[in-house]
C-alpha cells in the first residue's frame, strides 16, 4: 500500500501542506468572532479550534469522494496534474493570507484542479456536471449563510427583547464558546476532506486503490495537518473578519457562528465542498444587516468579494504555469 513513487509522495506532501495552509488561512473562520468579542483569548481559541478541526475531519468522507472523483476523471489525470493543482491552491492561499483577505481555499483547490486538468487533457478531463454541482454549492452557501444568520438574529432579538442587557451579555458570552466550537468542528468536517479527496484522486489515478473510499491513514494525516495549521492562526484575516466588517458583540458572534455551522454541516453530510470562508463572512454580514445596512462596512466587503471572484481563475492560472514547468 505504501509502495509510492517520488511523484505520488510529492502529491501527499503537498496535499498535507494544502491542509496546513487551509487551517492556517481559515482559522479565522472559527475564532474571529470569539476573539474579537474577547470571549476567549487568542491562544485558547486557536487551541480549541485546532482540536475540534481534527475531530470534525472524522465525521464523514462524502466531500472527499466528491473531490476525488466528481470534478475530474481520475483515469484521465496524472500525478503531475494533481501536483500542479495543489501548487496553485497553496500559492494562492499564501498570497491572500499575506494580504489579509479571507478568500476561499475550496475555490482555490477547485480552480487549481480544473486549470491543471484543462491544460493536461482539455475539456474532456473535467466532469462538467460534477463541476457545476460544486460551483452551485459554492455560490449558494454564502446566500444561505446570510439568510440563516439574518433570520436567527431577528428571532433572538425578538425572544430577548425585554431581557436586561447584563443578563443577555452574560448568557451569550458563554453560548459563544459553544458556537465557536461548533463552527470549528464543522470547518474540519468540510474543509479537511478536500485534501483527503485530492490524495484519494492521486491514489486512484495511479492504481494504488480501486475505489474512491478514503484510506484511514489519509483521514488521520489530513485531520492532523489541518489542526496544526489552525493552531498557527491567520491573524490578519481574523482582524478582517472579526473587526473590519461589522462591530460584533457576543450575541452577534453566537448567531454568525451558529448560522454558518448549520450550513457547513448540512453541506458536509451530503458531500458538497462549500466555502467555509464565504459562509462565515456572509453570516457576519447577515447579522450586521439586522441592525441596518449602514452597520456593515461595505468598503471592506468589496475587497473580499474581489478576492472571491479572482480565486478560481487565479489559482487555475498558477496551476497551469506549474504544470507547464513540470512538463
């Protein structure tokens, strides 16, 4: 089972590096609100998120199977294609991490995979129906995140309308620890599986496994890589999400994390690789919109949207360049 060639070993190493960068890049998704509201210290928050990221990665492998066989044809790609796809996603992650932009690691990976697949074998390598299914999930998950958070915020505002402010702050101060943990768990349940799917794709295309079932060692290694990356913390993105979009209090953090977590867990259970970053960002916007459109700093959100729009083609072009260099 472990009789791997040098290129396949490189695929595994890069996939784990991608998971590490994903955890580092996306740690803000789980802890930005809980840190900005000062419910938890940054160190406590990242340690909690790291542990729950690892736990969430063991929930299922439905997303991994979608990535492994639903976007490109495993029999038509090579290990070089997978290396180029991972390289494009990793480089894009570190570019946006350095700029403090919460772009999507999911978009980066899919963009890299499609770009490398197209330059290798043309349109026939890409499974168009599977790609459209994934893209629809990536597009609609932010919308659902916004709506769920908005409605939940309205409901809680109505339920606690006559509650004394001191009691409300005390209650949601504690509840936000639970919601942050739920968000970290759901992040691991969805995002850790993407690297699992890439390794599984490489194993399938090289003939080391016969089906898209994810080997246990792949699950464990990807879970640990993401957890370690999360512990590193992406502090620039934490500031962008937690402080620069809308002014947050514990109740807002609780609602945003709960709304995003519900969307992510639903997607993970049915095998859809949605964007954790897009979902939590739109949930924060939904919470802010309850207080009026002026409560949301739309200038910051424009920069985030531009990063979203550039991620698929940007990672894809980098993957194409890497493929051409390796070939």
